[in-house]
């Protein structure tokens, strides 16, 4: 896990198999906190036999979009489903117009999820990583992750609406990746979907704890959706995924209760980390970003100490002072506390 990352590689969390190869232990002995995935996965009913034996039906896709439109407060005609948000991230740079001779410029509020910049560069766009909205306004398009990963920074509805109006006026786009917005849905711009120059990505798997299902949505005007649909082709969401995701998105009571559960458990995680010398510098209710306690060590020292105890957290190749912690379930808290206390003791001055 400490190998050098080349410019074409991006380190992601969730590589538990790689950690097991390096640090040993069976999968059941590990606690994976390297992702921002809800540890309380939605308790779905098994899909029907037809979901496995038939091609995905249009009626099932329509049901999914209707369920998502209610959950996200968005008209279904401004939504498109795909096999995960990552697929949509890779497609967007292919359908955004570019001049024949001059590549378009996209500003990306940084630091953030690195796949965005990688994909836009891959398809010939000029990527400008910015840290202020004033810098961003010089570009043709702007991409914001809201709340941001890994910092947890949240932009207000008013800020985002102003930016959408600004970029639409010059035939550009405001692209918002709302992968973690489900824990704070009141901050989503999904109810404005369909407006010119506004493209929103919504992730299903993180909040519902079903990342392996591979379901994601893009919310946009009909012209943009038609371009995306042509790139996606037929049957981009499996029959099993259609049924399970529809169940989960329809269950508004579970969603409401889960938001309360996650908020309470994130408070516990904050308290544990602070008690052991970490400084919380950013957070959502699915992950928190923390500065390591001891300046005599690097983040990789804390990462490896925890990994030897079979706790996997998120390290960063470009910052040796921070770690990101996913949310442990209550059943794993005692184990996590023992490991973080041992790590704090061993790396103490």
C-alpha cells in the first residue's frame, strides 16, 4: 500500500484485497474505513427470478426513475440512470461541446475526487484546478463536488444557483457531483434539474451501503440526457440493480431514520478521534478528514500502524498530514477504539 503512484494512476480507498496481501489477515478480521460507504446497508428483498433471466425491462427502469424522482425531488424526465456514477463521470467529457481548434476549459474546485480531472484531460479539455470561485469563473465550465470529498466542504444553494446562472449565460455548464448529498438532501440542487447549464450527478451506493450494485444518476436538461443516453447504450442498469435500487429509493422512512443514525454515529467517531489527538478538519456523516496528532510522524506511519491491526483508512499521496476515516458501525466501535488508542500510544513522542 505504500508503493509510488504514477501520474496516470489514482489511489482510491476500498482496496481491501491489496491491504490483505501486504498486512495479512482474513477478510472477516478487517475493518475497512477507507471508503465513504454507509456501513448499514439497505435490507433489500431478493430480486425476482425474472431479474436474472430476462433483459432489463423498460417498465422497471421507469419505476426506478419515478422512485428516484421522489427521493431526489426531481422530475423524472430530467433524470437518466446508469451503472454507477463513475460511468457518468467518464462520459460527461465526451458529450460537452468543444471548439474545433480550441479545447474547452473546465475549472475543478480542488482538492477533490481526482477521477474528474483525469477524465476531462483524457478527452482533450483543458483542466484548471482552482481553490476560489473567482478563479473558476474564467473557465468555460465549472465542476464542484458538494459536499466535497475529502474535505466535506458544502456550498450553499444560493452560491450554486448564482454560478449556474453565470455559466449558463455564456453557454457553459455548472457540474455538481452530489455523491454524498444524501445525508444532507436539503442542500441538493436536484429540484432545479432541467435548467440550462446545470448537470448534477447522484450516487446511489454510498448512502444505501450498496456500492457493488453500481447505480448512479445524471440530472440535466433533455438535450444533455439524450447525448448521454446514446453513449450509454441499451441496458446500462441490470435487472437486479433496478429492483433493489427501486426498493431502497422508495423507502423514505428508512432514509429518514438512517440520516439520524449516521449523524449520531459520526459524532461518536469525532469524539474518539479528538480524544486520541486527531484534529477534525472536514466531515460529512459518511466520512471525516482528520489531521494526525504528532508532527514527528507522517500520515503513512499512522496508516500502516492501523493496517497492521487490520484497520484500513484512506491515505493521500499528496498530503502526509491527513487521513480520512469512513464511519464504523456501532458493532465495530470497540475494536476501532482499541486500535486507535494503541496507534496513538505507539506513535507518541
